[in-house]
C-alpha cells in the first residue's frame, strides 16, 4: 500500500463497486455523487465504478460545511436556506428513473455551527426543508434511487481510534466499514456477502410484517415506549424496491428492520444509549418523554446541546418534528454492536442498536393508500435507544403477545 492510501486500490474498487450495485446501477444512468472535500478519494472511486458499469454521466457535488458556516455568519437574512435554481433542477432530475444519488458520509469539520445564533440555524433548516419537500418525500417513498456509505476522515477516525496515528486510524476505520458491509474475503467474493446479508434482513422484515402487529413495546435502560401500528403496516430493511422496480440498498452498512409507527400514538419515555453526532456537534445524555404522540420533554447533559437538537426538530413549522417517523429494530448479532465501540456517526451507530427517529416517516411502510397516520416533516433525526438487554414485545389485534426481541436477540 502506498504512503497515504487508506485502502489498497483493489479493495477500494471492491467497496466502490458494492456502492454502485446498491443503487441498481444500469447502463445509461446519470449518477450524482455527493460528499465533503474530505471524501474525495471514495467519490472518485465511485465515479470510476459507475463509468465501468455503463453510466452515461457522473457528477461530483462537494458540499463544504465551512461554506454553510460562512453563509450563516456573513449572509444577509434573505440568503439563509437559499437553494440555487440549478440545485432545485438537479433534485427534480434525480427523481427520474435513469438517475440516482450516492451520498458519502463521515464528519470532517466538527463544531462548524458553533457560535451561530440558534434562530439563524432554524431559519436555514426551515427554508431549505420547504424547498426540498418534494424530493425528500420521494426519497422516503422509494421513488428515488439512492444510497449512503461512509468514508474515514481525519476527525472521524481520530474520534473512533484516538490512540492511533491519524493514517492508521483511518485505515482501521476503513477495515471496520468493509467488515460491517460484508466485503471481506471471508464474506465471499465481490459483493456477494453484502447482498446476501441484505436479503436476510428482507426475509426477517417480511416475517415481522406477516405478524400484523398493532402495537409494540420497547423496553431498555431508561426507555419504556409504547408505539401503535396502523393496519397495513409493513416492516422494511435490507433491500427495497423503488416505484419502477429497481432494487436498492439505501444504507451501507445496515442491520435494521424498520417501520413508521402511528405518528399520533407514541407514549412513554426514552433515553439515548449512544451519543448523537449531529451537524458537527456531539450530544450526550439525550432523553425525553412522549404523550399523545408528541414529544413533550427533551433533555440532554448540556443545555446548549438540548437547545441545538430542539432547534432542529422545531424547524418544522407544523411541529411534526416532535412526532415519531420511524422505529428501527436491531439485535445483538449486529457486527457494529458486537464491536462494543461507539462510532460517533449515525450511519454506523443506528445500526449497532435499536433506534427511533423524530420527523418524517417512510411511505413504503404502508400497504394501503393513502397512508394512514404517517408523519410528514422536513426533518428526520435518528437517536439510539437500544442495549444488549433491549426487549421488544408485539401485540396482535386479538391481543396475542409476541416476543420480538428478548435478551437482545431476535425471537421471530
């Protein structure tokens, strides 16, 4: 391996090929690869993979967190939340069958929103959310081909492996990503381990759907939540089909089986078991309470962090950011969870353990149209509530009690 390389070229190519397979790449596609400047190495590899796979055009979009900060610090009030006309057009084009988006994650600029007045941040989120509403709804309803995958950055790798040099930490984190995505030689050739793993999650999700649960109870340290499910609720995970029949894997890695509960009926308390890494900020001790489907109490170890999270979910003018859009179940067999490590990144941490999400729900979780009791919001924020002894109990319409997860393990 050359000095400075994170992965050997052949291994990087394998990772990139798995990513393009996850958006069901086909000949003639237009692909948008989006990430931060720190993700360039993987973005270039993904572009190469897409072209090898027959893509007609690949566009790299670099979103720099420090440019967002510059707008929030120096921009006029009418500059907040502005999207350029060509950005809006790009989103419309991405909703077409021959287009797909690949997003690369991995925090590169911690604290980039520090010191920004909360009101300006809320205005930024609210205005941008209003302009991207159609695209966001299409994405969550599987009318867009997309996936998200991680890439080590200096900051992120140093958080996860603080005792290693930055380069060694990035290499170690990259190997973790390959292991979690089943892309090692022990998992089989090429992307077979990854695809087979996703298919296994699909089978589990289908079993859970067939149970036709009307209610689930989530129990863990500091968490006692009761969620109602409407008739026709479907559980999803692993591989999902778009409205035109393309099979995609939206998250790399993934371990979760998820659905959208009745947004009006969540009751109880929750406590986060992992810190939340969100918009350059590490938030610890997040906890709260729901009544009548709405979040009525939110706390964190630090009041400023609590206000930061509240500012984001309350950027929804209809206040639906205070209702649940998702419950996702993960058991103790998760490779990410088995590592015993906090990864300070939602893509990984939400697949280490069970989680819930404030804000927008998923249209594909309803078999009956129009979708009933599905939360609609411009925000979506995942928080982790699972633990090794986490338990999930389901109930059918006839009151039958079914153990879904017990002692941290799937029972279905």
